[in-house]
């Protein structure tokens, strides 16, 4: 046997060892194949984090993968490898116990594992020999350093003493020696030390790479049997990840049912509920089509599990709604998972499930964000923690973190790093010149800065640590902990698997995404308030559809606080698009996205909708696909249908295009560009113009940035309509619900409240004798603010106030202090709590204004917790001036219920000479004006090329400003740091829609 041609490197580490390895599985396997290795073992630290990627890379390169890990054990470290499927399950179980701090003994998991230990003296060697008979070996790693001879001699002695075999391993940490400097940086980051002080944390040379077989033969010329032993031990490991057989839970099926029969029964009941007895042939045919495909692909258990989860949510009155591609499915609609009728919407089922795709369906469900944890814990309880876990998210170095962490290792000061981050905010790392960094630092050399940028580019995208996916759950019929290691998540009571969603998809594990959505919380709370105050019972399914009054408000862009259509860009689009039907609203939700914008589809759509441009189709076969959108493609589904109809794509290729749009951030744009180019050439071959094909290609790239499928837009449009309806008919209840569901949405509480007041709602201030923790709807059109609005106030303080008030109200400040102090013991009432309360001016019902309250609190003593020494006669202090009151209100709870800040400034600055927002909206096109306001939003989207969109607010409403790139750069410091601005510019008014902007030419702080 040739000792080198049969060499297997068993102890390689990938960058999924998190700051220990510096190369990807793909790089390692590609290099190993090029070197002629007979296989590659991956032994990442404490887990199998990179094994799924390594499996894919192994198959691509055609060399075997050996699955292992490195864990600490007593005074040494063990490299453990799975010999077979049982061994792999034991390895996963062992790692799960290790990470969840559960009791475990190596003996329970050792029978089907190989173990390798460093060839160094070790006191527990006899124990390991007993646990791993004929499955234990030393490894010796020679690295052209001064200690190689000593290492070899030590290994020889141990082999003779314990009669154990030995393997050769270079313990690779990277695939090529040039990665040594990056590895040094990673180690320095891990140990929180600059490179200059890292010392023994770094490897002594750059030899921890995949060496050539000739080099290995020379290095181990005295012991070629160590090289041969690698293949001998590797041959004992026959396990492949292809052996994993994943099954969805099924044990709760009713007696006498199979998964498919029970699913059919539920779907038929759902059809009766949704459509009554008169089910059309179209619906029946689609049901049969979907159920037969679900049966053929063995997905029935998955659908039943999702149904079980939403049934739980319904039983607990937790609002939910399925979205994404699941809304394309009639079965999901009939099971009550989604709320959109895909037959009426003519949605593409194949975007959800396709026989050619060979991947499981993906159902995303939004739940109320405040109650999502109830659903998560139900799943853990229902299926057990050994069979259920959340999906991981691999947190990678991004531009900001790369600049920060690499900068620290190179000894760059924190203030300089912040400046580097600022100037690179809108540029990729490879487009930042060294000269730009030199302009921000006077003492750093160009050589150091060039090295800094090069290392930042290298580290960008490398795994940093493991996080928790936003809501992806993996459930299994068998023990999940024997298929993927499970570890604790950062949040208590949660656990995660060690793979991310892409790994799970590639290995055909099915997920369900349990997501949180704030608007669902707000809508449910609004329904409850309407029931309580108006005695009207509403639900998402009973809100009247297609209400003209609702669409009137939407067309006027009266949508502050309305889900999905409240942003500056959406409000500018609404008077142009003028939605009058639900499908119009679907388009509205989707059109202000990078896909349609980058593909230059927005203006053609608007012109055709307004009758200013004739509707035509680049090819006759496209009419059926594009008719609903006036011949202009806006949705991903339309791109897929076009690919199959006129570009010559199969269904599988069209779906591959969809996937390429969805995962380019992980896999890069090469795959997307290849698929997009094929699509473009397919259109041109059909006689479609080069110009149209180019625009579609740009649109595909835009969808990769952020584009909506039609089904997703429809799901969100449903909630947009519901929230608009509630705002139009119950602005008081809707506002209370929004405030009680924060943080969420686009605007702060002040802007939301002022909008409500402009809609006839009266708002009363926070008061110790009347307020609860939540904001309250006292009666129609009358709101009382709650203690939750006070920045920093503990909820327990509010709860105590409410409990004490049930006996009797507070009669004075001393009464409040004495009762609160007694009630809160041992949770001591602090001066800090009192200052929070006083700053909100909430003692007015006991005849104590803010200034007097501050004075009384100061008299209570100097300690944070205090003895009662309050006087019954507060000192008379001069009243607050108007601007002081506004400032204190904003400092305390971000809201001013008195005069609007701009009204106060206007009265104090008599020479302001700036028109208000009312006059702005009446101004003529091209009129030059001066305007002042409070900044409520700043937006510079990637598609805007440096243009800044500002929204200002005054006592009369909102005004929209556009600051072109050069002006935005000139006044950058003022625009981004000041809250009140005085601007000059020119009115730009669209004659058709009357949409108005102020084009800013100069800016000054107010």
C-alpha cells in the first residue's frame, strides 16, 4: 500500500469551529481533492456545525467525508468519529447532553465511535482503552517546528507502552498557508487580545494547512505506517449523512386513519366551511391535485402538524396568519392556516410544492408577537425537547463587525474604527480606497490600512457564532437529538439545532416558521377594545370587505399606523396608484420594493393603470400571465411563469431561478447571474425585445435584494386592509391598541398620537389616580395614557399603584409615598422610580406639578431607597415655560400632549418666516418656500443612490422632503444629527396625482 495515495486527513477543522478554523468546508474539500487525498475527516470543535456543508462539498468533489468532532474530556481532548448510523446518533446525543449541561457518561455513547487522542502523556488512558477497544489511536502532528523530533519520540514511547496505533495528522486549520494571518486574527478576536499580545494563542508557524502528499511522505518518512493507518481507521467509518431518514410527527392520528385519510377529512370539512355545499369543480379539481401530490411526496404529516399548531393558537384566541408561498395552497386555506383564497387570486401552487424541486414545503405563520412564546412552548410540550428545536442561524462577520473586530486586533483606536465604519457605510469593502481611511487617521500607515482592508475582506462572511433563527422549528417523529445535536439557545427555555435553515433544506428536513408580527397583536387588542367600549364584535373574517370609505382614506395616504402602507414611499405611491379593490392593495404592498423598482416596472404600471399608456404584451403568450398587472411583471410568480412559458425553462429550472433569487446573499450572485442570463436569452429567442429582456433581468436582481411573491403580498394586503378599516372606523381603539403593542411599525408614539388627535381623538395625560400600565380607551374618542409610556419605569411599580387604588385613590404625595413604600417591600420603591413618575407630570390629580414633585422627591433623602420625610405643604415654584414642558414631556415619555413642539418654536421664534405643513400642501408647483419641522423619519434606501427622503412634522401634519445626493452630502452632519430643521427648497407637485414633495436646496438647524 502506498502510504500517501491512501492518506486520509482525519482531523481537519472548518471555519464552523467558530474562530478556530479559517477555511470553509468547500475550500478544504476542493483542496483535498486536488491534492489526491483519499478522504477528509471534519472534527469541528464541540459540534457538527459544518457537517451539512461538508457533506455537500464531499459529494461535489467525489471524496469521502468522515464525520467527527473534538470535545474536552477530563484533562485532554477527544476527537470522536461516527462509524455507522448508530455511532452518528450517539455522537449527536452526546453533544446534545454536553451543550445542554445534562449528565452524561462517555461509556453510554462509545460503542460505535472511533476516538483519537494527542500523543502526549495522559493519566486516564487506561479508561479510554476500556471504552474504545481496538477503536482508539494516538495522533501525531509534525509541523516543521523545533519540537517535531520530541513529538515523534514521545509518540513512539507511548505506542510501545500502551500498544496503541498512531495516525498522522496535520490538524489543518486552513486549506492553504496564506490563511495563517487570517487565522491569527480569528484567534485574537476569540481571546479578546491584539495580535501583538496574542502570544501562545497563535500557532507558531503557517504549517496547519492541507499539505501535498509528497510533503507528508517526507515529513513522516520514519513512520509511513502512521500515514497508512489513516485509511485503515477511516475504512471503519461507513456512515454518510445520506443515511438520515427524517419523518414528521404522526403519533396522534385518530384511530382508523392514515395521515393522508385524516388530512383529506380535514380538508373536506374546511371546504364545507369556506364554500358551503356548492363546491365548484375548479375547487374540487384543485383539492384533488394538491392532495394527490401531498400524498405522493409524503407530506401529509407535515400539514397535520401545522394544523395542530394553529388549532392550539385558535383555542387560546391568539391571532395568526400563514403567509409566503403557503398562501398559494388551497389545502392551507381550507385547513385555516392561511386566509387568502388561492383560487380567487389565481395563485401558482407549484411555487409552494413541486415534484421536480425535491425539497419540502415551507410554511411561514405569523402569530401575535407578544404571544408567540406561548406557541413555541406548546410545541416543546407537545413534542418533547428531544424531538423539537428551533433552527440555528449562523451569525457571520458583516462589514461593520469586520471593521470593528479586525481593527481591534490591529490596535486601531475605537474612535478611528467608528469613523471608518461611517465612511464605508454605503460601499462594499472592496470598493473602499486606502486613501479614504487615511483621511480619517493621521498616524496609521498606508501599509497597515491596506492590510486592515484586506483582512476585513477576507473575514467578511465567515461564521462568528451560532444564533437563533427568527422562528424556524424542526420537529421529528424520532428523537431529533439523534439526527442533529441540540444545544441551549441564548434565550432561556429555548433550544436550537446546530444547523441553519439552508443545511436543513439541503438534507430534506422540514421546518415550520413560527414568526411574530406586531400588527396581529394590535388588531387583536383593538377587537377587544371595540367589543368592550362599542359592544361590536369583530374578527379578521367579519371585517366588511371592499369598503369605499376605507379606500378613500388609503387613496389620500391617510395611513399613519396602517400596516405595510404607512412608510414614506408607500404614502407617496398611494395617491398615484389609487387602490380601490383588494387586488389593487396587493399590488400596492408589492410595488414599492427593489424588484419592480430596479426592473423599472413601476412607472410603466402606473401609466398604464392611469390610461396614459397603451397596454401591450411583448409576446402573445404573456397576456395570460401579465393581464392582471397591465402587461408589467411585478411578482416572483409572474417571473417563474414567464420562464416556463416563453424562456424555455422546465418547472424545476424555474424553481431553481426562484431559489437563486432567495439565497444569493449566502451563495453569491454567480448562480443568480447564470440563471438570469439563461432567462434573458430565452426571452430574446422568442422574439422579445432586448430592452424588455434587460429590464426583466434587472428585476430578477432586484427581487434577489427584496421582492414580494404575489401570495405573500396578498397575505400582507389582508392585514393592511384590516388595519386601515380599524383606523377609519375606530381610530380611538386602534390607536390604543397600537400604543399597547409597541415597539412596532414605522412611527413613534408622538406621531401616532398627533395623528389620532387630528382624527378627533382626545388624549388625557398619565396620572397616578387614573392610569393603568396600558393605555386605556375610557369612552368613545377618549384615551388615557398609561404608565408603560414612561421611559424606564418598572411594570411592578405600575401594578402596585393600580392595586392600591382599588382600595381608595391617592389623596396627596405623602399618602402615595407611604402606601407605595409599604406595598412594594421588599421590592423597595426607589427615588429613581419616583423621578420617572414625576418627570411624566403624573401627580396633577394630587395637586402636584412636575417641578414641585421633583422638589418633594429631593427632600426624601439622598439615598436611592429612603425614609419618609415628606412635607404636606409643597413649595410653590414658578410654572414651567412652554418649551420646558415640551422638552420634559419628550424626555420622560416621548410625547407632548400640550402644544406641539413646532407650535412652541413658532411662537418663540417670531422671525422664523417659515410656512407650516398646511401651506406646503397648498403650494404651487415650482414655488420656492422656506419650511420648518420636527424630523420623524430619515430614509436612504439602497435603490436611491444617495438620495435622502425626510419626513417633517408640525402641529398640522406631515410634509415630505427630498434631498438630492449632493445636497445630502453637503448638509450631512445637520441632516443626521438635528431633530428640528429649517429648510429651503422648491415645491414639486405631480399634476395627475397631486403628490407633493419639497426639493431641498439648503438646510440649517432650528
